[in-house]
């Protein structure tokens, strides 16, 4: 039997979801491909080069025959801290140009919805690589995701910028939590129990923090709060409602051609 192949981002917020496959009970049971850009996992799934991938949720609407694995996610009920708008000390409603981190289509779509639907205007969009200084050289504002955004949101050294949490902005305008990424497959069933893998990973937060200690200039207590408080790895009712509203607004603002209802696989492990 062929070993299943899966893909995920190597950002620290994915660590509890992939720990089991790298170090735990599922080690050796799958082949895992890691990349900094979440959009890369979407590409691998869309081209059928992996059996399942941890993918920005916007890709569900664009990948033919994509199915969602239920319950497991990377999301936030209040603050995410690693998906941020960063400005040159300006309020979001005062910016006119935005450099967009092209690493995640979900965060780009969310940014456009916040400006179009809630702030009521359309800035000039510029998709770029995630280099905050270069982004703010050419634009009033930058969308930054992942660990680079996390480090800026926890830094008190940059007095020349302001950081706005995208999940907080979404919560303010909608009252809902937000789902950023989910496991997806191209079939109706999946042989991998991603919920059990998540639970195992969440039981090894100290090891995960230790793994990222040399990579991220973030205190252990702040990383623990981020991974156990800011990020939610299980979807609640508010986040589920927020996911549907996100797709509804994406269709309204022509970011997707046609709304595809949510559809979930059943794990053969159940």
C-alpha cells in the first residue's frame, strides 16, 4: 500500500497539527512536505501531488473536488497575532496602497473584504514577497502573515509602525471567529485521523516551543499563549458561522465565481 503524502506550512502555528507526523505516533506513516508558504500546499493539492494538505480555506472554493476534514483548523476566536495589517502609524481607513503577502490567498481575500465591505473603499493592491521594510517602502500598508507577522505583533522596538490584527478586525465587524486554514483532500474519505494527530500535538506544546526557540525571537510564555490561547485548532459555532459568512462575502465581492457549499470527508479511522 502506498504511503500517503501530505503537505503543510512550516509556520509555528501548524506545529501542533503536524507534530504527530514528525515525532509522534504517526511518524513514518505518511510522507510530509513542508514549505513556508501556505499557498504552496494548496498548489500541491490542486495538482494532485499530495493526498491531503493543510490549506488556506479560500482554496476550498477554487480547488475542484476539494473536501474539508471536519473539526480541525487553524483559526482564532478573538486575536490571531500572526495575520496582520501593518501601517506607517496610520489607521486602516487612511491607507491608499497595500502590499499583500502572496503566501496566503485566504488572508488576501479577508483583507479585501474588510476594506470593501466594512471600511467602504478600495485601496490599490500590490502583491509582493513578505519583506516588511520593502512592503512599507512602496505602500502605506502591508499584509503580513505567519511567523514574520507574529514577531512584529510581539515587538515593542518598532515605534514607526502600527499593527492591526486581522482576526480582531473581523470579529469587530462581524462578531464571529475566523478560520484561516483546514486540512483538505480530493476525496470523500481520508485514511488519516487529523483530529487525533492534533490532540497528540497539543499534548507536546513544550517540545514545540523548544523547537522554535532558536528560530523566533519570542519568549516561551508568549509562544505558549499564542499556541494555546490565540490560535484555535478546533472549530466552534462562531468560527463555523464566520467561515460561511467569509465565503458569502467573497462571492458578493467577486473574489470567487460561485459559492461552493461546505462538504466534509469522513475519516476511515472513525
